[in-house]
């Protein structure tokens, strides 16, 4: 088992990564002290993993809340359902919520925990690659609004993240590839050596080699934990984690959150950020081509022709990253050298959108 720490003073917490952690009573006894527990999961993940999780929680009052599966259910009304279950069972402030599932379950369970009685403890038990490397760490919780993705939410840190890598065995291949987009993102943000490693080990990752996956999760979480530790509330550096996301969110909202997986949109968004960086004279053509080749090998999309460039631009303008009317972007001087800026040539953005959108 690998243990990392997210260092946030009194809100610090461990990230545990390992095979078979889900069923380990000793792990949960140590990291989850509450007696009353609500497991929030969904109709896909619950039948697969809730029984093992329950076995790891003897001598506790355990209630389950099983949500419908899918990003389209990541709404305030679904969160209200979680809160209804907490109220109906008279759970007090000393209870804990356990999020068992991917990023959608994690974001909603975390948000319900942030709101219920002004904040109760919650534990992330992520079961997708994307959730294990990204969404379970860092305390961003929330839901979508018809007007935009993740527009409603709160910062609320979990008390522990328990990532059982064995759960990835049942993950559909498309979901695995979507998670790889976020892994590639970390290399691009600040770790060229890790990017090189992903290039060399992509086949092992796609084949779900346990050692390769454990290393990719470990390295990704270490990078995210360090950035969140420096800037919990996204006043500076944390915005680097949005690399590819402003373009990606535009794809997701323009297509109604239905067709594209979040990680797929991020994958295409990463290449758009690279193209934009090249158009601004920052990134070499060789680095852009390396990224495009890696994304293609990973089976990730590199363009979104079904979305008009003008429509994409409109969606980017209502993104949360807009400040004083200007879209802030994460750009790169090269692989592993990203930075946040609102100072760029508008022509470069127009050319980037035209190169990747319809
Ligand atoms: N909070 C954050 O910091 C943050 C960061 C990145 C993404 N997100 C959010 O995360 C969400 C995407 O998360 P996701 O990619 O995990 O999607 P998801 O939660 O929808 O899970 C993907 C699919 O895989 C299924 N699944 C989950 N685990 C499984 C398993 N082990 N075996 C078989 N099937 C399994 C799910 O039921 C679902 O159908 C988006 O809503 C995004 O906004 C949040």
C-alpha cells in the first residue's frame, strides 16, 4: 500500500493506494472513526463493490443510498435525495458519508457532506481511474446546472481517500482511456519525466498492468496533492490543474454532457491547449506532435468537429475561469512547463478553435 499526505494543516488527510483496500476493516477502522455511515454509490458500482465495503465496516450503523448512474444525474435534486436519506435516518454531525464510485458519485456525496448540518465528514473510495487520479483528491465538490458544468459546489476536503486499484478491473475500456487523459495532464503540467514514462508504459497501462497503474495513480496523486497543498482554494497555482479543461468543458456543454466523457473532452482539450501554446510561439511543434501521437495511441479524441468553433467560444466565455470578461487559459512553454495566463493573442485562440472545432 502507498500512502501519500495532502498537507492542509488541520484539514490534512491521507491518500491510500493499493490492491484490495476496499475490503480491509483495519484500513477503515484506522481512518474512519464515525459510527453512523452513509455509503453513497450508484446502480452500477453498488452491486459490484458495496458488499465488500460493508464487510470492512463491522460494528457500525451502515445505510446505503444508491443513485442512478450518469453525469446527467449530477444535479441539485440528486444531492437532495442524499440529504433526505441522512435526515430520514437521523444522522448527526458525527456521521460520515462514504463516496463509493467515480467522480460523479464523489462530487455529489462530497457536496451533500459539505451541506448537511453545515459539514460532516466524508471519505472518498474512488472506483474509476479518473476519480483515483483526480476527482477524489482536493476537496472540490458540486453539481452541474443547466447553465454550466460544476456551477454549484463547495470546497470540502475528505477525511481520507482510499483507492483500491483492483476495482479498475471492471472498468469499461472507454472509461479507462478517459482516466488516462488526466494522467497525461499531470505530465504536461509539471513533470516531463512522468510524460516520458507514460509514453513508454502506455501499452501496460491500457492492458491494466497493476504495477503500471499503481505507479501512474501514485505519481498523479502526488502532483495533485502538492499543488492543492500550495493552493487549496485556487487563488493561484491550483488553476494549473485546469489544463485542457476550459476547451474540454466547452465540448461537454456544447454537446449537452451526453456524448463525450469528461476525460475524453479533457484529452481533446489538452491538444487544443498545446496548439494554442504553439500558435502563441511558446511550444515547439515537436512537443505538440508528441502529445497528439500519445493521445491517439491512448484512443482519445483530438478534435471536436461536431461543435462549431463559434459555439465553443461562447461556452468558453461562461466558464468559471473567466475573470474580468477575459478567458484565462493554461498554456505550455513545453511538455512539463505550464502556466496560467489571460495575456494571449486573440487571433491565436481563433486559429486554435478553427483547427479543432467544426
Ligand atoms: N472534484 C474534482 O476535482 C473533479 C475532477 C475531475 C473530474 N470531476 C468530475 O468527475 C466526473 C467524472 O468522473 P468519472 O470519469 O469517474 O465518471 P463517472 O463517475 O460517471 O464513472 C464513469 C462510469 O463508470 C462506472 N463505474 C465506476 N466505477 C466502476 C468500476 N470500478 N467498474 C465498472 N464501472 C464503474 C460508473 O457507474 C459510470 O457509469 C465529472 O462529473 C467531472 O466533473 C471532478
